[in-house]
C-alpha cells in the first residue's frame, strides 16, 4: 500500500521559503507553475464521509488522478495514496461526472519544488498564504523541518480545503472555492 507522508509549514513569503530551502542545499526539481485541483465526490458525499479524496490536478498541460484514503493518526499526515497520469484532464472530469461524481471544491496554487535527501519540498503560493509542504520519509521530514527552523508544534497536517475554510471564516470572505481572483498577477 503506497503511503503519502507530509507536513505543511506556514511562511510569510515565497521568497523567504525559497531562500531557506536553498540554504539547506536543496536542488530545484520543478519550476513554479499553476496547479488547478478539483475534488470529486458523490451526491451523498461518500468519499468525504470516509475522509477520503478523489482529485483531478491539472498543470502545464498534463493531469493527474489521485485517490487519498483517510489519514492515519500521527504527528505528520500519513495516508494511502494512488496516483496516475491522465492524458486528458477535461475528458476525465467529464467521465467522472457521467459516473455520478461532481466537483465539489476547486483550489489553485502556484507550486515550485525542490529535492533534498529523502524529501520533496514544495513552495505553495495559495490565495490563503504561503506554505512549504515536505513530503517523503518520516525521519527526513522531521530533519528538514528542524533544519528550516520549525518544531513539531508548527506542523500543519490540515488539507488546503480546511485552511481555506478557516481563512474564509476568519476574514468574512465569500466563495466556495480557493481560487485566485480573476486578473491576479502571477
């Protein structure tokens, strides 16, 4: 069973995050690009009730279909994950809709990725703030977070949807999705 292991850390800016990551000796992996994600579920919210996720991600002309199972209780987020590349994301969305699923939450972020030892480190610029996501082996996640100046008390294991809902409620923002305002600068 493939497991995803990750944490998020909040940063004040993408520039600060990038500088601290590069100071670790991390190497650039994938350049900054827009990721557009859509979460699918049934009308009776079967996946959400199971605390599972079915996501279609589109970026740079390619798409990924990802299933994530419920999180396993831990200091970091650990969950079952299956992912595959899809040739045509728009067609996949249509197929999922024909099967009775619907996109219930959309979110966007600009992501840039780095690699260091046993982790991939992503700088995520979202409409609700800048986060660094560290994914890989559990020990390497802790070591990388510590090297970036963070402790387990700083770990964020919540989803971007949860972070969006917190931000939306705290700031009186209206809207169902975490997307950039039309015309927002890249």
